[in-house]
């Protein structure tokens, strides 16, 4: 894919490494962005890296009305020896295509689009932070762009990528977070869009998130939308419990996001011969196992959050505390291994790291 590059004439002052490590997640953007247009008949075309700045959209643009909008999240790292790498970009591009399919958005060429993202990261490489626990968060997204108020799939789209240097997603860092088990609102149902990374899933989650945060919780844990009983996932993470020594996580059932960190956790644990079960976990079953002292750890896994230990979970009147509110042995081992692979400190046995330069 040919990509034109227009460099900014007004580069921003890059924050210091220390400032970057302390920046709140997703608030600082780099100097450039990537745009690729789609029109029916022409396909994806005009890939260009341009100065980061406002987009110009028609007010009738369909994404603004009906939310035909999907996104992805992945990270680039400054690895050992100064090289520049991305973590499993092929997986993000494959998931983007799965979201495209669900939302009637034309598919992308996974390899070419990953290469275009790599080019953008290289263009802004001085923004990639290098302190431990920092990275460059990459946000690709696709918006529908017809100026038309009828409800049907758009015939034009824009693929956009923006970048932000980030530290920890939660202000707690690697300290355990508090999670509220949502028993009133639901996030997704089978047949809906739960498995796709579409903007509407997140809009629908905000009310619950706000109410949980007012009660002092960082995020909510979703239960299934029908029985309101089976554990699904956390706001921006897949969820894991170590029950009787077995790493247990909800199976991919169509209503939860198939997380790439989730997949990496499962592949790593199995390679260590630690048993992993992907299955249905009812919240009352978890509470019973917890009261019998069988749940030794709980943690979330996601690109932004990496591995995030869960110290406490509130479900109705019950409060479950895990591992005395401290990070558990398996959570720590997974965090160390995943971040070690991402930054080149540990061997990349699975070939997850994509070298940009
Ligand atoms: N579940 C939801 C709802 C998410 O937003 C995310 C974040 O992307 C995840 C799970 C974790 O997915 P991944 O590990 O691919 O980032
Ligand atoms: C990610 O981990 O990439 C996410 O998408 C979480 C988020 C919505 C900020």
C-alpha cells in the first residue's frame, strides 16, 4: 500500500519520560494520524499520514446518528536495544475484520493495514515512551461517512489511527482494583454485538460505570443478559479467577469480547502446564467457591489494563475479597511474562512481537 506522509510543521513539545509515565490514560496525542478512505467501487484508498488534528465531517454523517463505528486497541513498545515493536497486531486486525463483518463495514486487508499502522508508529517514534509500564497506545477505528439519514450501511468510510503515550490504565497501577457486579443493566446478549468492538457497546455501558464509580468501584463486572447469572467480562477487560488452582475464565459465547490479552494469558498458562478452563461461571457458584476459600486470585486482562488484579468484588450484599487485597502469584507471573515479552526482556517463544525497526 502506498502511503503519503505530510509531516507537521508545528510539532508539539514531547513530554519528558517522567511526565509520560504520569499522564492519565488516553489524554495526550502524538503529532500525526493515519487516514485511509473507502468508497464503494474504489475500495480502500488514499492512505496518508497527516498532522494530528480535527476531522471534517458532514453533520449528516451516518456514524454520528446510527453509530456504525468500530475500533481497536493495541500497543507499541520501545524494546530492549532501542527497537520499536508492536504486540500481536495481526490479532487486532483479524478482530477488526470480525467487527467489520458484524457491523456491515467493508473488510480491510489485515496485513497491509498493520503495515500502515507500523508506518504511523515509526513516523511518531519519538513519542514511544521507554520507562517500565509505559507504551504507545494505538487506536485504529473506522467510521461510516455517508451524509444520509436513512438507516442502511454506508457506502463510504474512513479508517483512522491515532496514537497516545500511556502509563497505567487505572490510577491504582498494578494495585488491585475494586469491581462492582452489575445486576441491573446488561451489556450484551447473544446475537447482539457483544463480541464486536463497536462504539455502541461502550456507550451502553456508561450508566452502569458511572453508578459503580459513585459507589467507589473502578469498573463493573457484567453478567449475561438473559439469566443475569453467568459472568461475562469487566468494562474494558476479560476476567479470570483462580479456582482450586485452575485458571478459570468465561468461554467465548458471542456476547463477550474475544480479548487478545485473554488469548495470550491462556496460551501462556497452558505452556506452563497450569490448568485453564474456559467455561460458564455463575456468580453464585463463584461466591460459594469464594466462601469455601477456593478462589485464590482474581484478575482482569486487557490491552490497556494489561493484567489488573482484582482485590474486591461486590455482588448484591456480599463482598468478596481476593488474596487479602494483594496481587496474586499467578497474576504477577502473567504480568511479568507478558510485559517482559512486549519489551524484549523475555524470550518471545510464540512470535507475538512484531518488529517495526
Ligand atoms: N473486554 C472489553 C469490553 C474490552 O474493551 C477489552 C479491551 O479491549 C477487553 C475485553 C480486552 O481485550 P484485549 O485484550 O484485546 O485488549
Ligand atoms: C483496550 O484495552 O484497548 C480497550 O479498548 C479498553 C478501552 C476501551 C480503553
